[in-house]
C-alpha cells in the first residue's frame, strides 16, 4: 500500500460515527489537508479512523518533535494552521518543545494528543501524563475533551483561537474512550471570521504628530507584520523612514529597498543598531522588543520617543517605555498611518545612515560566513530558507536578502536546536513547487537527523540540506572564547560526528562535500542541480566568530563591530 492510500473499504457514513471519526471530519471541514504525527496506543482509534478520510494527508515523521517542527514549518511558510498529533505520555511530552517554540514565535498550530481513558485519568496509568497541565504555560489555550459530542465544537474553537488575534499553539487532549465512543453530535465547520482590529483614531493622530516632528526616525518591523508586508512597505516608503527588520521580521520589508538597514540586536548590522541608538522617534510594528533586540534595556533607543504598534496589548510597554500605544492589526495600523504621510527629508540623517551602512563587511575569508554567503547568494525569490540555531543562523540572517515574507523560517524566541530540518520538510510539503533550503550546524542537525526517513518515505524532492560543519557547538564556543578565557567546556563534536554523507546515503539521499573555497562552487552547483533532495556538507575552520556582536548586558551602541582577535578563519579568497 502506498503512503497516500488508506486501508478501509467503507465510506465513513456506512459505519457508526465515533468521536475519532468526528475529529477527522472536523479537520477536513476546516480545510486541513496535512497532519504530521506519530501513532501510539492512546491515540490508536484516531489513526484507525484516519483510514476513512483520505482527503487528509498524514505524514509519519520519525519523532514527535520532528512532527511539530514540520507543522511549524508548514504554518510559517503558508500562514495557515499547522497540525500535529501524538499519543499520550512520552508522545505528548515530546511535543512540549515545539509548543513552546510556537508560543514564543506566534505560530498558528493545533496539537492533538491521545490520553488514557477517562476513568484512568489520575491513576498513573500506563503512559498517562497530565499534558494539559504540563503545557498550560506554553499554549495559547488547551482542552481535555470529556464528551465525544463536544469534540467538533472544541476542535473548531481551538482552530479559531490558534489562528485569530495573535496566533499561537492550542492543544486538544482526547481520552481514548472518548475517541471510541459513539458520536451523536454535529460536525462544526469554520467559525465566523474575526474582523481585523482597527487602530483608535486618537492613537493614529498621536503617532502621526510624533512622526511629523521627527528628525531621525526609524521603523522596526517584526514577525507580527509578516502578513502585512504591502501595507508596511507602503507606509515606510510614503514617510521615507529607514527600516529595520528583526530576526522574525526578515522578508517583511524588501531587502533591495534603499531604506532597509538590516537586522537589529545581538548580531544585528552596524547601521541598524547605530540608527536605533541615535533615533529621535522609533516606531515598532509587530514586535515585542525582546532582549536579543534591545540589549541593555535602559539604554535602548535612549534618545527616542517610541510608538509601539501591536495586536497584543500585553506586549505594549512590557519591555520598553512607550509614548504612543497603537493596539491594532499591523496592516490596519500601517494603512491608517500612511493616509497623512509627509515624505521625510533630512539629509544629515540620510548621510549618517549611509556612512553606517558603508561599514558592512562581507566575508571574504574561507570560513562559515563565506560558505553561508555563497549558499544564500543562490537563493531565488520564491525559495524558502530555514535554519537551525547557532552561528550559521545568525550568519544566514545577516547575509540573506529576502524580498518576500514567509521565505525565512527560523526558531527565534526559544532558539530551538533541531528545528531547521523538519521545518524545511513541512514547508516543502506545503509548497511542493518551491525549493526548501535548510542551513544547519553539525550539532543541531543531529537532533532531528532521523527525519531523513521522512524525505525518503514521502519522496519529498525539494529539500536541500546544507550542514556547516565546524566540529563544535559554534555559538557556545564563541562565548567561551570571548568571555570564559577560551576554556572550551563540552562543545567539541569533531571526535564523534558521523560521516554525514554516509548517513545521508543510508537513507538513499545523495550527498556532496566541500572543504575549501576552491571546492565550494562546484559542490553547490551539483547540490542544487540534483533532481531530488540532497545534502551539502561544508567543512569549515573550527574557530570562527559571528560579528557584529552585542555582549550580554551591553547596549546596542557598545557592539563589537569586528572580531577582536583579528582571526578571520583563513586567507582571503581571491576574486
């Protein structure tokens, strides 16, 4: 039987309806076409019922964490709901990291878990876990279904909560006997669409007044504006405001626009961090001013009056003091702020920003930065780039240039190693006509490397994996070098790393390798030209840093612009 076929000769209407069947019927009614998961005893009735609903594709990953990260990748690439499922106990707890990741990055996600029968709950039954209690802090909402007739209503409500307002993960836990019980209710379709939240006129007027008086304005665009790129771009251009995109906001404003200054924060660009530090008016749209963006909070945007636009009232004023609060949908706020736009013309500020931008130094020496740049320079506008977490992530964020939203998928708030590869698979399955490229480190990749099997099982041909292999947990090593006297404690991987090409070959995935600048172009060509998913391993010098860098506890203007050790990892590559 092929992976797209389901056993089961009967149409669901020909046999008694159960709670489990009502789950699949509800998901189908909401347009869910893909679910990532891993079965087990407590969710077995749901998997049995799946055989009656071939319109919903189930993707069997090799670990529940792979399933939830794939669902995140699906959601981040499309803006639609990602769905995953797991059994009780260890299956459910293996979703916790992904739920926390989705919560931090505002990803619309529905997690469905099985649990022991209702009469066993609280008895420490086999594979029982209080998953709703465990995940309460890392979900937007969660449920335990007690009545099978309530299941469609609960699932419909969970989907609405996950996808409206500030998106986030919702978990629905279904005891096994509820899955098996006769269903006598009705299937609930999509609920009434929630209208977007419009800004208050008084808040818009106050923001416009500040912007009109600005001599050194800056716009910061976060991940919450990924669905408002046209409106935010029009706003920035109408006012001619220099624009910064956060790690989660990359692609929310076109990188080719002369107004774009790059990414802010710990590994942000010189222009972005200097502009924030000298701005007199700063407007942030769809971001939460987290610590990696602000540096030392009391000195963040020290000369600026701040306008904060966000859908979530809890975020406004939480970290930085805000002069004007605009609670609204990002697109609605940007449109309202554009109506009375006056193009900003201050040649001194423009000249200063141009000088800061001129300090950007692209990597010319053989090393991780050089390798990442050669890969990201080959990205086409529709290609999706996912990363794991670490030095390669920051290098990709610094060096890639995105013209569209939802082409950059990474773990921001939680910084989850192991995210990149399964997220790339989820994105690739959501958009089979688009190449999904993942850049990973040799450490993080091994956390979810078993998902090679998912590529093979489902013949996913549009995933290209690049492993930057420096034999270290690179970002931790960099901090130990700079702040712990180069005492490298438990960060060296080179004595036990696998042969990544042999590992890929074991799953019938072709691999390519480059160990020098001379070998890299041909290896990239062969890797990208390969007709199926493929692996590229780039072996780079072991000790290299990611700069600029704002040390912990420092202000953005105290950034280290260049590697203080002056080691560049190798000789410059001749052009």
